[in-house]
């Protein structure tokens, strides 16, 4: 059985977080890839340095299951904090990503 600390560490190691510019239209996105073994229930985004996160970016009832991706659109370039919340109660992890 994994402890809470080990699960959080595993989430950090297996989460691939990338920011992309798509070729058509220049839309900006943050792509979350779940390479772990637990579902992600919440993806919360804020501009770095702000105190509060926005709403959960996942549609009601949707999760990011292991092996799948979810793209979060953002309106402008910059640094963002992304809070990833595991569904199994193992905890959450906040990661910083730069969108060019």
C-alpha cells in the first residue's frame, strides 16, 4: 500500500505537463497527460502568483484516466499554476507551466 507522500511523489514523476501552441490559429493550451495509475478528478488553473484557482477545467463527471490527455485552453502566454487532484484521495500536486 502506498502512503500519501509516495502517491504524490509518483504523480509528480508520471505527470507529463506540456504547454503547446497549435499550428492553426495560434490557440494556446496546457496539455495534461496522465501517465500514472490513478484518475485525475480536478484540474484547476491560475496565473502564477495569484491566490485563487479558477473552476475545475474538467467537464462535470469527467476524469483524466491513466494513459489519456486533457487540453486546457488559455487566453495568453505566461506562467500558470496547475493543481492536479487525484480521485482516490491521495492528494494534490501544484505544478508550474510556462505557455510561450
